[in-house]
């Protein structure tokens, strides 16, 4: 990529803020405008791939659904494989899975247990880190499959929601291209 790659600060300007969605008082950070901007998307992938290389990634994992967009693109840019971490019932094979708590209830993530090799260094890539529940469950699931997971990369961090700190508390190095204060 050339020297004129958009900076993370310039990329932040491509993220649309939608007030009062999904409920009053929430400022929704919409990446649709970023992924629809060819230079912005390419620069995001470039920056994430540089961070993943520095983290020693041998494979990239992304969580359904927007983690697939960025994670698969980063994997292609690096020339490594991509591991999809799926919602339940989406894979036509026997899977391994993990249940995790949501604010109201619980959810589950699943993956192909053969998608990573024992000891393989996997870096998680997703669009946004909020409360960290999905990311932390993904780390645990990948480790259950035998991966070494020490890094998680995000396009956006919402630091007031504490997800990045939760991951750091679990020994994960967290990097984001940008952050937005508030909900």
C-alpha cells in the first residue's frame, strides 16, 4: 500500500454516528459508511494487518457477522487462513462451542475444532469492542481448540463500556484503530 494510506484519525471521520439507536441516549457507531468507502476500507485492512503481523498472527479469527468482513480481508492481506467464529447451528459439521452471558440472557459461539492447529498463533479481528463478552468468549473457544490467542484487534473501541479492559484482564493485548467516548 502506498504512503498515502488514510490515517486512523481520517478513518474515524468515515464512521457514521446515528443518535438514539437502538434506543434513546445511545450513539450508534455505524461502520457501513467506512466499509462502503474503498480507500477507507483498504486503509482499515492495511492498519489491522500491520498490527496482526506485529502480533505474530499465523491465522486470523473473526466473529459473526462484521468480524467476517474485516477479519477475512486482513487474512487475505496477510496471506494466512481465516477462522470463522459462528453463531450456533451454522456449521454443517460437529463443532465445539461456548456459552456466554449477555446483559439479558445468554448466547453461544461455535467453530470447527479443526480450523486451528495446536499452538497456532491466532489474532482476533472484529469491527467493534463494546462490553467484550463476545470477544472474550471467542478467545476462550479458540484456546479450547488449541490456539494461542494473545492479541485482539478492532476497528472501533467504545472504552466507556469496558470491553477492552475486560480482555486485557484476561491477558489479551488489545488494539483499536479508533475510539469513541460515550455509549
